[in-house]
C-alpha cells in the first residue's frame, strides 16, 4: 500500500460518497474510492476507463521480493504476428511490482471460480500444486475465452468486438490436445513444490493489425491488461455477474442507490466484500425473489465496483479472535479530500508499523489526534468513527455476531482512566492488595494506553469472564453465538450499561474454571484482583447497572488518575489516616491489621454502607478474610498442608455452607488464640472476628443478597486474608523507614 503522493484528487472527488457516511456499505464504498484514488500507476497506459474494474491490490500477496523465489507469474505465450497463432511455451518469472499492473487483474473473490479477467490468482495462503497451475494455464485458453460455452459475456465480446478474433483464436488453440500436453510438460518442468502463482497469457501483437490496439507502434509482447478487447471482455463478465449471479434471468432496474442516494441504474446481485448480502441461499427466505433483489439491495454500477475495489484495504483492517473475523474500519462521518488523504495515509502507515501491544484503533486515533494538533483542526477528531463488526464465515454461511457502526475511543478511555485510578488508589497499597509483576491489567506500570488497547483487543474481557474452552481433540475453532467475552467487549466499546449481577456471575464462573485447571485446585487470586479492579473501573465509568436498572454507586474516594502505577510502595504519607499509627512509635501488628481493614472497608462504598445489602456483602467479605487469615496461619505457623482455603471453594459455596463456615472459623480462631495467646482477647484476628460478630444478627441463610454477589465478595475476602500478613509486615516496614527518616525535634538531640 502506497502513500498519497500518487493520490488522484479528481478521481477521488467523483467517487467519494457525498452523503454523511453512516452505513457499512458507505464505509466499504469509501474504502473503494480511497483504493482507486491511490492506484496511480496501477492502470495500464490507455486503459484508464477500466480502472474501476481492475483490482491490483489483490496481487500484493503474489509479488515477489528480492529474496523470495516462491511467488511466480506463469504466462502462456502466444505469438500472433505470424500467419497463424503459435504457442511459444510457458514463461515462469517472479512477479514484480512493475509487471503487476499490466496483467489487468479483476479478481472474483468468492469460491473456486475463475477471475473476471483472463489473469487468474491462485491461493495466497497455501500456494498451488503443479497440477493446479496446469489447470490455471489451460483454462486461460479454454474456459475464460468461452471455449466451453460457460462464459457467454466473454463470448459476446469475442463475437461483436472488432478484435474479438484474438479471444476466439486462444480458444481454438487451447482446444487442441497437443497444446494442452505441451502446457502440462512445461509447467511440470518449471514449477516445483506449491508456490504462490498468478497465471495469465502473454501475447505478441502487431498494433497495426488491431482496430483498438494497445499503446505502442511496433510488434511487441503484451499482457492482457494492456489489450482493450480483453478489458472489454473482463468488464462484460463482471457486469453480467452483478445482474445474473444466482439469479434465474437478470436482476436490474432503476432506483435510488443505497450508497449514493441518487437515482440510477442499479443491480441486484452485487455482493459486498464481507458476503453479508448474497442470493445463494434464497430458499431460506420464501418472500425474497431473486430477480427482484435489486429492490432489496439496490447498488449502482459504479458503487458495486467500489465495493469490490476496497477489499484490499478492508482486509488490512481485519484480525481474528475467538474464531471470528473482527473488522475495525476507521472512517470520517463527512469526507473531504484532506480527510481522505489522512485516512489512506494512516492506513498505509499502519501496515508497516510494529504496534507491539498498542491496538490498531488506539494507534489510528492517536495519529488523527496528532494531525489535528499539527493543523489546529479538531474537527477531524470529532468526525472520526470506527465501524466494528464481528463475522463468522462458517463454510459459506455468514453470521454477524456483533456490530457497532458508530464506535469511538471515548468509552474505553473512560474505563482505562478509571482502571488505572483503581490501581493507583489505596485499594492497591499496603492497606489493600499487592500488584503482581507478571499479570496484565493489574501489574505495575499498567497504563491507560495499554488498558485501552486491551479493551479493543478483547483481552480485557477474555481474562475475567467465562470463556468457552475448545476441546483439544477437536479441530472446530468456530465461535459460538453467546461467547460472553465478545458481548462484554462490544458493550465496553459502545459504553453500553452492563448488568452487575450478570458480570458477577461471569466472574464466579471463571474462577471455578481456573480452579479446575489448576493442578493444586487453588483459588486464582490474580484473576480475583483483575476482576476486582475491572468491576471498580466499570462502576466509576458509570457502566454498571443493577437488574432493576439502578446505576451502581460510585466509589467514595476520588481516585488519583495518574497515567501509570510505578510499582513502588506508596509512601506512608499517601495512605489515609496514618497519624494514629506513628504517634507512639512503631505500632504492633495487631494495630496495623486493625488500621488496614478499617481503612480498606471505609475506602469501598459497597462494603461500608449500613443498609441490609451492604451489611450482607460486608459479611461475605469478612468471612472470606478470616478464612484467608486462618489458612495462612495454618500453613505457615502450624505446618498444615490442607487449610480452610483448600476445603472451602468460594465459587461453589452456598448460603447454608457459608453459615457453617463462619461458625467453624470463629470457633477455630478462638481455639488457636487459646493455644498461642496472640492478642490476649480471645481471637487471633480480632479486627476481623469482632466485625463478624457485630454482623451476626442476620445469619447468611437468611440473606437476600444474590449468590454471585456473595460468592465473589467471599472470594475477594479470601484473597485479602491470604495477603493480609505480608501486607501488614510491609506496612510496618514502611512505618519503620518513615520514622527512621524523620528528623528529630529540637531539644531532643
């Protein structure tokens, strides 16, 4: 893909949609206009009127680089300068960028049919076998020319055009068994393995013998794209497909084009590059009449050509995820020459850029914003949109899973800002959780740009909700219609409200899934913390709603929205209410734990409210905290291999089990304290057991809080409790360091 140095502004003005761009067809046509305007040098001399029919971008995968010997142009050479046409052998050369435009390729993108032009492409992924190349070369002479009667549009041009005798002559030559045998022998001798191949003919012509000659005055060798009669036949074949493909008869009429909005001659069998409209399976739609399809999908002749022309640019915006083809198509709601060049230039640069971990949408947005800063015109940023569509092509059956025609980067940016704010808040400090170094989304140095890219790329959803694991023994990698992560991703892209109960249920299901895959059957605390940060971020961004439509309450604390977290422990001065800890020297671990839990609960609205819902949620959390604390004690102080955390799985616990667990934990806490006298007040962890006792008025068996809510906050509490000891020691070290660095007061020296 080239830059805009060869951009044909005059051609662009005639091709760009004049209406506000809002539909997929208009976006596709816009990409076709960009490709055509940038195709300078890709149309053979004298053949400019056919430029809309050529698809030169389709040759890109077949062009050989200097060190690539496996991409070939295979030409059947025929000399027409003698008394009779004569076969001059097979020429096999690396396909160069200079020769490619002369081939006049007009790609037919669907199935195994021949292309519209006599030039034909093989597979751009797996290559072509020798026998396949033989077939391609032979069919250039026998099939495309209507030698077998299967291409009437080409046959009509051969009969009616003054130079149509060239097409007839190729058909007659190819019909001889001797020529077919020679082609097979020479291809076998010159092709090895399965290279990428483009097959065509190469003709030696004397321009003086033709009514409509190629550019040139002397006999010379010409490729099909340079010869008008071959381009006329190509155009006739392509135009016929627009009105006859899968139609008994024709489908055409006069109507307003769905792309331009203008009254015009329209065709009914034009297919878009994503095959979302096709007449192949009309038996499934009783009321759809094939010959009347021009009324349902009216596309003008030129607009149909633009849909085809943009395929190369559209494919450059495709990625694969969960068995789906995800197209992310940037566009401006209103187009101009300046915006068209900016869009094409940015897409061109994208193809040669190593994005590392930055998603293409974030990169494209940044480039447009940089241009707006440079020109001082913010309207470009205001008009930028992304058409995002997720498609599954299941052996010809096309399914659209999700579609967002008007996406912007702003909802993901709001989520990312809130997410980084969570990681920079006290919740991820010595009063809360530690950040792992090796876990995306919550590791140190997580920044807003990275979170935005993860939202667009899908991992922000895939890493937290239930994922449908494929059977390793199955080759089926197709997507399913209800893949939770795909819906979740699109909801965040569009700023759609996300049901909090649905999300919590997904979280708990994912935790169960991760435990099942763990060799030691452990709770995945890294997943818990990722879910916790995500849930908090979505709430702060205003995207969470309860089942009854209520918006989730925001956080109490106004988060520090720094762009990154630095992975260094927060200084003691950044923690809330620390004066009481340092007034009388270094506090005890019991005092530190009381401070930590008190401040963590105060930090979280959903855990510190006084109504029934908040008390029950706080109760589930505190039961989990005590379980985590006692499990750490069992493992580290008592040498037990099987702890409470191994016995009780948060993802499966019921309210009845929770009641039993709470009773057992409080009892065991009292027993352990009597054996060790940690605190001398009847509990190893009074900061937790005391708060649990205060909530004992309503037992868990009578709670009204939803089970997913209970299970998630119980899991969050377990994670908090398992980290509690290390976090307490870490905070004490911080206090010791801060007191050691504190200058002595005058008179105390």
